[in-house]
């Protein structure tokens, strides 16, 4: 089955999932939310979106493995990775900075991916070797002005605050601006579009980054994913070469 076909199906499913999520986002007062861990939430919107995507992917690609943040699964070497709503804390707070991530992976490599940003009216997608698409149209990453350097840094409960702070301090001391979105799909998507120079996060999970890292790669950015594809087992650096060089220097320093 061609990557181009998988890409078009993924874009269509991202759009249908976006409509479901927006229905909840526009009616947050009635949203059911559960706390999994401090600063780690799941809502009924997450569950409905993931169930919808699982059903549609099973229909389109019967027998292919599925892995989702909320309902688990096993990739068995290749299959689909779903984050139904990345940035749930932003979502339930009324912030537009959240995304729906769908990716097809083989081994450690993402081959097809789409991230819908429903509240921003934007969907980014890509298949390996085809380039970056925005709302179904191929697009080029915006070139940043000379001297403008902005690093987006992720956060999670496994990455110790002092280590996140050390990363931010090193970038600021080197003359960089620093942004934080509390959402990996936003950090990666904004890097792919050229809004920032790149994104760094330690102890992230494959569902957070499977689609976004492909978007960045197809936008021409450097990508490094290290660790194990288990929950909170990955370190991701995606960005321009200067960003990657500095991030790796900080990450390799003794804790």
C-alpha cells in the first residue's frame, strides 16, 4: 500500500477527529475530566477521539497494529500511533494549543503523519519523501530572520525541574529566546512551520512525537530520537543544526 494513499487517509481521519474534538472544546462546561497524575489529565473527548480513530483505522487498514495513549496497544514492529488530544491540560483550560496526532510507523521510523490543530484551523501532514503539507497543500517552512533564534522546550513530570531549567538557562545564556507550549505536537508543528528554531523534550512518549517528528524532518529540520519506545522513554531533539548542537551539549552533560 502506497505512502501517498496512507497520507490521504490520515488527513481525512485527522479532519473527522478534529470535528469530534471541537464539539467538546466548544462546550467545556460539560466536559468530564479525570486526573491521571498531577498535570496529566484525560477527558471524555480524548477517549471518544481515540475510539473513533481506532475504529476508522481498523476499517481502512484491517489487521494493522494500533497504539494509543489512552487505550494502549502494541505496534509489533509497525502500525499506527495515536495521541487523541495532545495538550489535554491546554484543551480543558480553553487554550487553542492542542493537537490530534496520527502516525504510521515502521520500526523506529515515522513514514506517514498528520497533526490536526482544530482550534487553530490548521492541519499539518507528511509522508516520508513527499514534503510538508498544510491543510492539504504542500508548503515550505518559513525562513527565520537572521539572528532570530527561538527554542521551544517541553516539560513533563518525569523531566526534573532543575534539568528543564538548566536547558532553558543554557539557551538563554547563548542568546536564544525560549518558548514553552506544554504540548509536544504544538512545539513540533511550530518548528516545522518556522515559527521557532526547534523543539526539545526529554522523557517523552512515542505517541507525542510520532507524527510531529516527521513533519519537522519533511520541513528540512534535523531530527534525533534516542531511547526506548516505551512511555516516557524517549529524548527528542528537532530543529536547526545550531539548536540541535546546543541541545545535545546540554543533554550530554552530567546530571
